C-alpha cells in the first residue's frame, strides 16, 4: 500500500471527464487500496480517482463502519429532494461552502470484484457520492456556488493560496 498525492485545484486533470473502466485489473485493485489508505490518511470520507491523477470512473468512500467501499463506473439512476449543507474537498484544502445536493440518490455501480451494486443513499452518504461523482465529470463543489461566491474563493486562493487553518471536521471529499 502507498499514499498517493492528492491533486489540488488548478491541476488540469480535475477538469477532465474520466473514462469508463473496462476491466478491474490487479493494478486497478491496487489503486483502490491505495486510494482508501490515502483517503483515511487525509481524514477524508470520499476520494475520486481523478483526484489522485487517474482519469477513470472510480471512487472510494467511507462505509461508516470503519471500512471503505469502492464504486466502479457509478451512475445515479434516481434522485429526490434537495438539501443544503457545508462541503469541503481534499483538492481544495481549507475551503468550505454550502452546497445544494439531492437529498437521496440511487446508484448503480460495480465493486472491485466487478459485482453489481445498487445503493440507496441519503444524508451524508448521498452527499459524498454526488460530490465524488462530480469529480468524474471534471466538476468541483465550487462550481455549484453562485458566481460571486465562486469568484471570491478563486481570488482568495490566487492571492493567498489555500488557508493554513484546516478544520478537523472529517468531511473533506
Ligand atoms: Zn472533492
């Protein structure tokens, strides 16, 4: 296992649309375990492959039971409701903002053994999945903000870099 470098805002890979995974190879399985290790090391609860420089439709997330699960080629098949809550991102360290998301989502994907999985997620889990799936399409959480709020964040990063003060709340995605 190895810790991976998390790509930061400004890296072009974070803006690229990720590719469909054709086959879960041993290399990809190793990547998944490295992504899980990196996610927990960074005190995150979700991590998408483009965030570690790999342009594939793959993400890992905290399963809420002390472990992690991988979603390969995830697709949202149903959404309902909407809810606003604060979000952060491992690729934008120290930046937090309120983001509106669907309250619950149904996801179809496969796991690392290429077995189909179907998840009905609500609450934080639904938020994590939507945030990470955005990464697979080159979308960042700040893209959901108003242009004014987004520009304020961009200017702050350009001028001062990422804030040094990081909150310990473990919800960076
Ligand atoms: Zn993120």
